C-alpha cells in the first residue's frame, strides 16, 4: 500500500503539470442551499492536518490534529472568532493540547468526556481522559478485524438510528464498522469486537450526522462522509443501524484535495472540514440547521473516584430527543439529576449547588459509575433559544460528608 503522503505528492505533481489545482465545488442539488468559506491554514499547527472537534467545555475552542500520520502527531487548541450570527470567521493561534502519535481523521468525544482519536498507518484507536496531555490507552484495531488502517471514528448522536453506537471506518480498506466498547476501571474504554465491514468508497476520513432541519437532508436519515482518496464530501442514506447504504452515495462537494476530518459547529450548525495537504486548510460549509449545544461550567465535588462527569448528547432543537449522561461516578450509587432554569452558586458542605433546582429525577448508577436520563425537548417554538441547566449529585461513601456531585451543564436549544 502506498502511503497517503506519497499519494498526495504524486497527485499534486501530476496536477501541476497539466492544470492549476482545482477548487472545491458544491455539487447540484446541494449548491442551491449550501455555500462554503475557506478559513485557510491554522497558525501554529504543523501540516499535515488531521481530525478536528470542538472542546467539550467550550464551543469557541477548536481542537485539530497536526503533523498527522507521523510519530510527532499532536492535537492543538485553537480559539475561534465568530460573526454576529455565530458563524466562524477566523481561527486564532494554536497552542499544544496533547501529543497524539499518528493522528488521522478521527477526533471525537465519547462517553465520560473521553476524547477518541484514530491513528494511521498503525491502525490504532487512542483515548484521552479529561485533562490528559498524552494518550491514556492505545488499541490496535487490527486485532478486532478492522483491515488496512483506520481513518476515522464517531459516536451516533441521540435520535439517529443506532444512537450511542461507536462507528469506525477504515481508510485503506474502505469499510465501515460498528465497534463494541465497554468501560474499564481506569475510565477509558476497552474494545470488545467489531462488526464485519460495510463496503463504502473514497477513503473515509470524517463522519458527520447532519443537524435535523438541514435542507435536502431528511431528519435522522443521512450521514456525511469526507473522502480523502476522492477529494469529496459525500452523502449516504442510513439503514436501521445508523450505517450508510452504499448504493445511495451522492457527492455534496468535489475537488476538496486531501479531505480529512469533519465536525459540526455546535453553535452555528455549520460543518468544518480539515485537509491533509491540499493547503492544510479548514473549510466551513454553511446552510445546515443550527443544533444547539452543551457546555459545562463550575466545578464538581469529588469522592473516592473524583468528581462525577456530566455531558449531553443529541441535537438540542425543539422536538428532538436528548440524553444527559453521567460517568465516573461512585459505582452503584443512588442520587438525583436536577434541572434548573438559572445558574446558581450556593456552597453546600463540600460541594456547590450550580442550578436553581426545579424538577429532579432519581438516578441509580451502574457498576462502572455511569447512568443516563433520556428526554425529549418539547416541540414548541417557545423553546427556541431556551437555556436549561443540569447538575447531578450522589451518595458517596468515599466523599467528605458522603456526597459527590457533577459540575453544571448548560443546554442551549436552537
């Protein structure tokens, strides 16, 4: 197999001999509703670029891979500048976030606030606990039947078929897999197995489930894949398991040399794509529906296992399902999840109450200290631009005064 860096070099050389490098083009019928902005290269991030995502606690900070596919690969933190409508207009100067050898197109948050990344050409899955500056767990995916070398990964959002499943695509084998993972005692996740691959095409490097309400993309029924080998962004219809139906592939954008990682902007709903080579740029495609976002604030209070972690999944729009997820809590503990309509800051023994509690629900965590609460945002226009605030607390024999609690979680419904 020819390394991707060599493929890219040969492609650029042959293109230079016959014509100027082609620009990316939105294909019909998507060109009617969508447009794009080229943000250019990212100051302080060495090429080639890898995957990208937004920092879980701050939608105004972009994480992006640099020196991709090399042993010196790393993840960088980049502040973003937004215009009056929330669209990103510029990228700031990067700082090192974490080392990530061989980082490729996959970079996404999973349960427990764990950051997952893919590594090429050694076919690896890398995991980072919150606050880590180097991988906490590296897994060889070839052991589980994923051929060639992996390109990308993501978790299916709430509301989509296969919600919560972990999807991994091999770049070189052009296959799509569902991977089974389970929590371990260290807070990371062990791979237990993978399904046989579904054949797709184009060298997959990024996976996106578009926000509901996006033009020409029926709600909860399509997936978007960035394809390095074809230099394209493609749309597939989904089956009942949240997997692409290969025969339904249609191009959304072509001519995107080095198409690499992909992420939905949680504020504007825009989609961001990085490029491996091809100018090592970040391209923003606009026209998608905005999805709302989650953002943690304040500090939790720890017990024997540290502070429990809180996160939200799903697209926060009126009528959509969402889940509030708790991880890293005391095993088998009983507690409560509260919803507030304002932030608060009330000291209570060793903890701080961060919401003005209104409704609460009882939660019982499992043996790994995890639990979730599923609900649906009312399908009412009054909930557009609505803010909600969540916090959970649990009986914890290892904590001072017998209680541990999460930080606060702000929810914005778009």
